[in-house]
């Protein structure tokens, strides 16, 4: 693990959840053009305009557009000058996730608890005020250039955060696509870095490892990876962590690390209550998805048992199905949403299942490899 992950302090053990999280508050992307990115996510994914910050609101170095769909909030931020940390982030990584913001009741306590346990501070507790009330922010670094912000907004009634104003365009209206909230968020880390980051989430944030997959679970003829799923105490926040494994050719994680120039968020899984309707809508708006061979569906009923959905629309859309002891899930993955083969999205509907689609790994990674081969990166 890099020396910046956990500072040289003795970890403090706790017998209770010292970092109670209420879920994902928002995901912030650093991008080359925030106005265009916000328009894309409104038009393609069905987000609604929420708030804006920039020169007109007194922010001189960036412009940020916040969009929302149900409990899902994305923020797109672009630099207004060619230098500075935002510009450097975009130049190094391309468009990507900078902030995974987590809702808490006490951002000061969250910062103290995590930094005491060895987390490296990104932002000391900071109080922001406007006419709508107060928000307290604090934060720590995690893998790569990604950070976790702790957001305390109990005493705030504004549209998003102080410094933002409500944003809307009455001449451009879009309907949502049924996306509900962040189900989980997956990070790609370097060779032999998965276990150190598992230790970080255990010791610094009080998470626990709820599932593990080795290269026997996640492999094809050509490539492999390993993954461990970290969850906070109440299960509202889940962070799977991937690392490469030895294979005949370059794995998807290696391709990501090469093009992202380091560790970072690989994909964000977005929950829906009706995956067939959501994916049908997304496809009609131009969102591109990975596809699997029709043969995947030939023995689907025998493999997963009875499901509520008809097989034919799942086959038409390329939706994958898997079952665990609790129930089943349906999932599908977009192609990368920018020119670098880095960030993509998963659309997921859970019908009792608590797992992550282990039975689909082979079909999924073969689909990814077909795209890698087209790019010349396999």
C-alpha cells in the first residue's frame, strides 16, 4: 500500500460502529466540460437539474453542476483554468470520480474517528452557511486520488450545498429512467494492493469484508482478477475492491489502471425497481451496454430457478441474472461512458439477493474482453 493510505499510527479497535453512515450523499466527477457532462447525464440517464456553482455564485476556479434522480445525486465539476488540482486530475485521469460523499449525522466525529485510526485527512471539519442553513463537511483520502467526504446536512434546507444556487432549464425537460440510489461502488487498485486497502476500510472506517472472490471465481481463458467486498455496519455503503491477477493477457483492471494512470473508481452500480423498463429507456436514449451471447439464456431457468421476469426481454436487452441464498438479482453493465476505457455503470435490480452476481462473472468478463480486443488492449 502507498504510504499515503494509512498514516503511521496505531489503529484503534472499536466494539461498535464508530462511523455510522446513512448512505451515499453524492458522487462528484472531475470532468473536462461540466456543462456538457451534465447535459449528457440528463439526456441519456434521466437526471434532473438540481444546483449550480461557478463564477456567478462567487466560485472563481471551477464550475459545478449537480443533478438528481430519486436518491441519486451526481455532481460534475470542471476547472476554469489550465492549472490547479482539478485541471491536473482531469489531465491525468480523464473524466472520473473524485469524491464519494457519505451522509453522516456528525461530520466532525466522522473525521476525528477516521483520522485517529490512521486515515489521512483531506478536509478538516468545515462549516458552510447560507440562507438555507448549515452543512458540515470533512474528508479523508482513499485509493488513488479518490476521497471520501463526510456530509452532515441535518440543519440544511437548500437545494444541495451552500455556495450552490438552484438550477433548472425550463426549455429542456427530461423524464427520469427509474434509477433510485447507489447500490455499490467498485474501486480498482494496483497489484497486491487489495488486501492493504481491505485493511484500510476495516481499521480506518470500521467496514467488514462480507464477500471475497479469487482468480478462480473471476477468470476467463485470458485474464483474471480478485475482489473483496467491504460493507459498513448497517450495510448502506458497499465498496468492492478489485486488483489484477495473473493471466495470459491484460485484464480489465490492468487496462483501467493504464488508461486512468492509477487507482480509482471503476464503476458505480445504480439500483432500479424495474430493470427491464430502465434499460429499455436507457437504450432508447443512446446508452450502450455490453452484450452476451444468446447461449447465456439457454439454460438460465435451470441455473437460477423461477424468476418473475420473462426470459425473452432479458435476452433482448442482455440483462444477466444470478441467484444466492436470499433471492436473485438482475444486472447489466454499460460500456465506458467516456473515450478512455475506464469508468462505466452497472444497472442492478435486487429481488432479495445480497450478492454481486458471481454466476455472471465469466459471461461478463468475456464481454469486456471482446471490447478490449476491439480496442487492441487485450
